[in-house]
C-alpha cells in the first residue's frame, strides 16, 4: 500500500511516501513562503521522486494538530481534496505522536514541544522502545515550568524535539537525562506522519476524507478574543 503523508502544522512543509513501512521518498521545505504556495510542489516532488503517479496512491495521511491553525487547515483541506475523488483511506495523525515516530529504534522518552505562546507548549510524553511506541500522556497545552517539573521525575533518557525544544532545554538546565534531538529530527516531518499511518492502517484506525478534522487544543486567537468580548468562558 502506497501512503502519501502531508505535514504542515508548523513553519516547515513536508510530504513523504511510504510503502510497506519503507520510506520511498520525502520532500521538505522551510523557505518561509505560505503553505498554500509550497505544499503542492512538495507533494508532487515526493510522489514523482519514487516514480509514482497520484493514481498509484492508496491512502492519504495528514498531521491534524496541534500546531499552526492556518497550516493545519491547509494540510487537512489538501488531504481531503486528494482523497475524496478516489475515496481513499485517510489517517489523521497527532503532530506530537508523529514526532515520536521519527525516533523508532531508540530507547527513550520522546518529548515533542511546540510553541503555544504565553509560556506554554503543546506537548505529549511518548515512550519509544525499539519499534514499540507507548503514550505516557495525551496531547495537551502545558506551561513550560510545569512540564519541566514533570521531566525531573521522569526516568530514562528524554529527547526534546519540536520548535520549542531549545526553550524547554534551557528551562530544564541541570536535568542530566534531558537532551535535544539532532536538528535533522527536531522539526515536524511527514515521514513520522507516514510511519504512524502505516501502523494505524494495519490496526484499522483510519477514516475517510470527511473524517479528517483538526485538533487545535486551544481556540484560534480571533475566536478567543470574540468570546472574551462576549464575556464567555474560554
């Protein structure tokens, strides 16, 4: 089964093609153009690099959040547009869980951290032991200081990844088992999305195009401000 994966939950944009859990190709861009400008050329590059056509794709996977509200909407809309005409299998993948799948083969707690502003990060703690991936907590928005407090009592190697890795690493100074991922594995990647999707399809955890939905964890800023003006609880 050929799986096309899309990742544009943050600044970088990437696409990858996986078949039988083998990465056939991946394409990545971080040139600060809008996702709507860069995403489809990136997808085309990933598909053509492994000598496939869109008609050869059997499933589409996409990062569904948390992350950039605009990026998530563009990625999910694109995945829907590619999948719906052919009624392809679809997999929505947590951005944080996809990050952990970049570290298959390790023996460590993976700690993805995405900047959520106001001293917060989007985070999950995920144990990777070889090819076994186990969640230690659900995706959440958490204050950096509170996360550091948890890391102090977490056993084993802890690998920070994501765009807030440096900020959390600085706050966690003195915790000897905390380290930053190498730059090559620190940013979100469609490879992780694709590898998780391959596992999910095996276990029947998939949907159709209509079932792909963003997971924000926090309301968009415009909606938060509107609710505050109306005196509604957030």
